[in-house]
């Protein structure tokens, strides 16, 4: 996919449609969509910036007995310091005009996903993560 806003939207639609073919419930599909949207939006905004409309992003995944494991790669700028942001929730105990407009993305990603691993390999960013899908009975369907 290209990392522009249309590319992000299209990738999310394709991902959610694919999950539905595996009979993943709507709540789990929504969780996956939220996590992937946050990751992709960060790639567009921070890794690629002005180049986002022509920049490639690759998403691969596999269903396991424990959920969905994804690898998302891009060729944008590396993460600052070569590591994932801590994902702390921004301060909310401020006056309404001073409430933050952003800063929740990595908090949500870290809260909803597990086994997050970031690597910079050559000119490529690689983010791996897993998302638990539903109840044990739903995971049984995945195992087949």
C-alpha cells in the first residue's frame, strides 16, 4: 500500500474484510483496525511526512491460536532513538483549552497489542505485534 490517507483507508478496509472471512468477530476486528490505523497514521505522519503519498508500507500477518500477529514495514525515517515510544497517556488534568489533541496513539497500541518489537534493518522499519482475538472459543475456530 502507499502511505497516503487513501492508502491507509484502503489497507484498513482490506484488512477488516479479510478478518471477516475468517469469522473474526466485529469487536476483535475493530480492535485490530484501531491498532493498525494508529500504526499506519504514525508512519504517514512521522516516518514519511511529506513523502507519504508515494511511500510504500507492507503489512503481513498470520493467525495463530493466540490471535493475529502482524509485521508492518516501511522505508521512512527511523524511530527516534531507535526504539518504540513509551506510550504514556498525555496529561488530562489541565484546563479544557490545553487538552492534548494527540499523543494517545502509542498508548492505545501498547494497551491493545502485545509482543511489540521494533527493528531498524538497513533502510527499513519493522514493527511486529500480536493482538488477541476474542474468547477461547473464537480462538478455537482459528485453530480449525
